[in-house]
C-alpha cells in the first residue's frame, strides 16, 4: 500500500527538489506533479509508485538504513529474572528499556523504565515489585525490522515505541532508540 498523495509534496520539499527537477528525473511533466500535489488529479498507480519509489530512494540514501545506526548485540533480560536484576542492569548501563527473551531465546516482551515507575507508584508496598519476575510486569515486545529498513520508517516506529529491534534471518542483531538516531546524525555533522 502506498502512502497518501499528500506525502509527495512533503517528501519533495524535505529533499529540496523542485517540481521541475523531479519531473525531469522521472520523465513526466512538471504540470502533472503540480496537479497531483494540488489534489487536482488522481495519477495512475504506476506514476504514483514511480514517484514514491524515487523519493523514498533519495530519503534512504540521505538518512541511511537501520544497520547504519543500530547498537549491535543488544542487552536482554530473561523473562524469569527478577525485576530487581533488570533494574540493576538498566541502572548499570544507563538504559531506559530492555527487550525480554524467554529461555528459548525468543523475544517475548519489553521492560520499560516508565512502566516500572508507574507500577511502583501504584503499590502499597513498592519494594515487593522488585521480587516479581519480569514476565509478570513486562510490556509488549518492541517492533522488529530488517537491517535494510529505511531510517525514516524506523523513526516513525520510534514515535510509538521506545526501541526497535533489528533482525537478520530471524536473529536479533541490534536495537535502535531515538538516542541512536540522534547520535548518528550528530556524528555526520
């Protein structure tokens, strides 16, 4: 499924392209692009796909792919571990979240600092939370993407999740947080 047509103008402007240059590159008329952006014409599927493929290709080359910014070999906590062990790991490494695996190595959830805090504040005896097992309080797993996923897609996922796991052949190879993207971009400048 293709994005909405309104995205064409946004992407084109973000990439610093004029309608004329985009049209010339794709072999279509500039007036067609103007009409599409103004909502005055509904282009064929092939023209729409051509536009999005080209614009997204430029975005990828400009911002990169998941493998370019991921932190390799992410730290996991096992689902049967005690919450206090997970908290100690988070404090030791300065993480605000941890992916959770089961004994077979499957990702089964995530543990978020904000969820721990919320649960601590809701309990009569907060210290009892630290003795529970991670699986009793964990959140849903982080989304997973392939190594070649465009960073623009990863950034969209990070608007809803605290992290994104990067996989290759079913094996988790890395993790991306907003901090990883910020660090990657600041290193380029």
